[in-house]
């Protein structure tokens, strides 16, 4: 495994999966695992993930507002039982309804996206499973050193630019600089195992958890539109203002 290939593979790393069924770990080992989880959590640019979720919220909320608002307005315009003044009065109530819809969609997205929990619980699982007490101590010592802190920063930056899909080479982390920081770790079996854990075990978890997140959100949104909260908001508005 070359340093260059390792660096590129790290750019692909994004999130980690929420995992169940961890085996009991000895207290002495668990303490080292927890320490390593806390230290290496700096790898993950949570603010970038938050930005991704915010974009999702805006996109879905705006889409729902426009679609439902337009449908209600069509119903109002098609009715011949309302005066122009009454139609205007009903239309003035639409923004309040669409704001409620946006708030609901925001809550639904937040309910399904638990990035920090996924990172901590999945990392703890893989660190406990893959490393001995001696290896965990070695990793903790390295990442608390100056070179280790710089390595974490370089990995964080690599993920940040990868998530942003940055094309400007001036914004990319220098692979040689990264390798220089991480060299003392990369040249050991423990270091190689650490990066393999990040790139193989955790990356597989990532794909699965992201898929589940998207599927859960879309399934709950569809159910809500068909027969739950969003459907009830729409039906009530129509019943109170148009059908009556």
C-alpha cells in the first residue's frame, strides 16, 4: 500500500454506520477505545455533514411548500362558490400552512440523521474488535503527538474537500505533507491496520447507513403524505377553508 493510494482512499471516507450488538469489552481496553474514539473523531468534519443536511432540508421543504401550496391554490381558483375577496382571504392562509409543512419535514430529516452517534458507536465497535490493548495504546500515543494531531487535521481537510467536491488543486491537501506527518504510523503494522479499518470496515458501514438514512426518510415522508401528519394538515386546511 503506497502513501499516495492511502491518501486518496482517505478522501473517500465520509460517515460511519450506527452498529448494534457489540461484545463486552474489558474495562481497561474500553477506556483506551473510548480515548481513541474521542481523539480520532476530529477526522470527521461534522459541519460539512450539517451543511449537507441543511441543503436537504431546504430542498425538500421548498418542494413540499410549492407543491401543496400550488394544489390548494388550484382548488381555490377552480371553486365557483367563493367571491374574489373570499378566495384572497383563503390564499392568505397558505403561507402559514406551508411553514408548518416545512417544520415537519425538518424534524423528520433530523430524526433520521444521527451522524455523531453513528461515528462514535461504529468507531468504538471496530476499534475494540480490530486492535489489542497494546495497539490501542500505541495509536492513542501517536494521535496525541504533534505529528498525530497534524495527521488528524490533514484527514479532516481531505474529507472536507472530498465532500465539497473541490476541483481547485490549491484547496486539496498535499499528499506528501500528509505522508510526512503520518510516516511514523504508516510504517507500522498497527498503523496500516488502523487505516485499513477506516477505509474498509468503516467505509462499508458508511454506504449501508447512508442508504438506510435515505430510505427511512423517503418512506416516512411518503407515509405521512398518504395517511399521517402531512396528509392530515392538508385535509384539515381543505375542510376548514374550501370544502365547507
